[in-house]
């Protein structure tokens, strides 16, 4: 006689939590490589926690009146609070917005995994990684191009730099 430690449903939950940790880790690894304040472990924890809360909201209270949407709403607002802690103002710039957005989307990915939408979560993770890597390069190229244009505009405005004001 064998004793079954976990039911098939519980094994599914275990797999969902592992998948959530991996997907959150992929986003966190990208953030970690960029030396951002919330990196690998933070994104893994957020994604796994969101998945666990979602699983619990769907399955933990059988026979009782439950509203999984309320738990989802609380995850969103809770992560918004956590994300706000990563945003700060430095001189004339606001920093940490991308990190906050990354935590927010990691929670959404965890919720998708917890609700049983693993393929959707994996696709969202790929889209997020595309945004964080490829679009970063596009953004940097645009800023470089814009700075060159701005520099040329300012160069024309400086005294002694206009062609008609240069020394012979």
C-alpha cells in the first residue's frame, strides 16, 4: 500500500509555483544584470507570492462564499504599494519607474500562473523581456540621436560659435 502525500491537484499547485518562480526570475535576472534595486529574488518572490495568493483564493475555501476577484484586486494594490517604494526623485529625474512596473507585471504573471494560464504568463514574460532589453536599446539610440540634434541646435545659439561670429 502506497501513501499519497500530495493529490494530483496539489502537484499541479507545486508546478504552478515553480513556474511562477522561474518566470519571475527571468524578469528579475534582467533587472539584476542592470543593477536595479529590485532584482532576481524580489521578482521571484513577487511572482510566486501572487501565484500562491491566486491559487489560495480559487481553491483554499471550498463550500464557502469566496470572491477570487477581491483577492486579485488586493494583490494589484499591494504590489502598487511595494512598487511605489522603489520610485524616488533624484535631482530633475524620477527613478525606479521601470522597476516598479516590472514588479507590477511580475505579480500579474504570477496571478496568471496561479489561475492556470501558464501559456499566457510565459508569453507575457517574453513580451516583458523584449520591452526591457530590445526597447532599452531603441530608447538609448533615440536619446543619443535626440542629444545630437539638441547639441547642434545649442551650438548654433552660442556666441562665437555661429559661422558669422567665428574668429578668422
